[in-house]
C-alpha cells in the first residue's frame, strides 16, 4: 500500500518473521533510489507483545499516527494499553 504525507511517498509492508516468531508492519520512505525503513511495529507470537521502533527523526506526526493505527488494526495484538491512571496492563490471556 502506498500513501503520501507532506508530499513524500511511503509504502506500508506487512511481513512474517519466522526467526523472531511474529509478524510486523514497516513504513518505508520510497522517495529515494531505494526504500528506507522509517517506522516498524512487531507483534511477538511468543509473548503477545507489540513493540514500535522509529528509525528516522523527521517522520511527519500524521504518518506516525496513521502507522500506529494501522499496526493496531492489522497486527494481532491482544494486550490492552495501560490505563490512564498509570496502572499496568493485564496479562495476555492463556490460550
């Protein structure tokens, strides 16, 4: 899927990582000669956690918001976010 933020083209890539036992989304800047990963979200099947990495500082905020919403929608995260009072998230249900 291709999308543009602030006039710069990006491409969203979904993949599976057998070695790390999970699935991921990455947002690539495709404005240059070769794609550059700028944002990365990974869902671990092993522990049910989703992690996020940013590899560039100048990613438009709207792109970050869109990417995190896509990661929540497309990756199978079942661990809820911490509550607003600062409590910890409940553990992933067994199953």
